[in-house]
């Protein structure tokens, strides 16, 4: 028996929502798990691009053994019901670019978990799946929208469970993802963050996170333009993303641009707009990055309201 699961990409943080906000996007990875019948065959992990333009060299440093994050997630699920994984073949068809701040690791963790859960007869409920995925990933901001779809505020409680709220993203607000042709690992992006931040910066983000949730709930565009400011992560990661400051400055006072933020740990930049010339976003970003010899794939997307799903 084998099971395939299709999982959306996600953009986390959305400005002030560090490690707690995420939004699902219609770019997908598909994870297929098959229990093999031949004893002693061990684990087989295959990775392939779902698009000819995908750079498969991104797969070179990804483990193909028990250290692979998909296998780790599957193993935790099996162990949670007192079992050990059997001989498994895991195939990952990748459309989400690796190390770009679009939740590629969360997507395959979630895909592996849901596929294994189906193979086992669905012993784990949503609560358990969210907790296991977060244990492997480290935080729930990407795994929550990957499982649930939509725009999600999530938190890992002291007992390890994940609490969340889903909000309706205004359908008329466009999301333009600007994906540069260089990688930025989450580990590096986290290494530049301070271990402590000034109290005024923490308070600043708390205020703006509240403003952001209210702006989305009420579709208040003026408030949204103010709410997307951040002092916890973007100012520290700016030096890792060439052109980031120039791009943000270029859109800062543009009518129709609600905000410009780093997607997750970066280097992808997310531009939120309403009734704005989308070609102008593309040309502005390309002009800035081309001066630094950076090419980009730029797409305007709607929110993916559906989370991970079994592929029939």
C-alpha cells in the first residue's frame, strides 16, 4: 500500500508575527510513502523536481537516510503508537524551492506525517499531527498553514500542544512572492538574531501583531500599512538578503501597496497589494535585484485555503 499527500507552501511571520503567523500558498510538494514487502531493504528516499526550472542541486545536501526530516517525522508517529517504521520507500516531488522562506521543510514533514498516518489507519488526530510536525520543525508557523490551509495564528503551549486560530484573508488582497535565485538556510537566518531584544522592541511587535490581526479581520488597508512593521527579525536578517532594504523602500509610500515583508527566514520577499499594477511590482523588484546580479521568479498568488490533502 502507498499513500500520496499534496502539501502547500507557506509564508511565515508576515512582518510582526515572528514564529506565530503563517499563510498557505498554492505551490506544492507531494510526498508518497510506500511500505515495501521485501525485508531488509531499509529506507529508500527519492527526491525529484516537479518542474523543469527547479534547481535539483538544492537536493544534494539533503539526507537520504534516518536523518531525513521526513523519516524523523514518520518515526515519531510510529513510536507514538508503540511501533517502529517498517521498510519504507519515500518519494518527494518538489515544486517548492528549497531554503527560500516558503516552508519547503514544513511541507515535506507534514506530507510524510499524513501519508504515514493514513498507512497506519489514522491513529493520530489533528492535534497530534500538529504537535509532531512542530517537534520536528521547531515552531508551528509554517506547519500549521501547511496542515490547515489559509491564514493561521498558532502557538506551541508548554505541554507541546498547538493552539491556533484561522482568519479569512481578504480575497482582494494580492500576494506577490519574489523568489531570488540564491538560498538562505533557516539556521543561518536564525544565527543573526539576538538572544535578547529590548523591551520596547518586544512591545512594538506585540502592538503591531494586534493591529495586523484586526486589519485583516476588518479589511482595513490603512491600518494594514502601519501594522506590517517589525523589530524582532527583519532588521537583523536584512544583511543576508541583498536588495531587501531597497525593495522595501521602493514600495513604502506607494498607493495600493499594503506592505512588503520578508517571507519566513527569507530570502523570498512578499509584497501585499490591492488594485496595484502587478507588472510594476515585478519590474521594480527585477530592476533592483538585477543590479546585484540576482535573478528572481516572481508570482502573484491567492491564498491556498485548503491544507494538506491525500491524493486519490
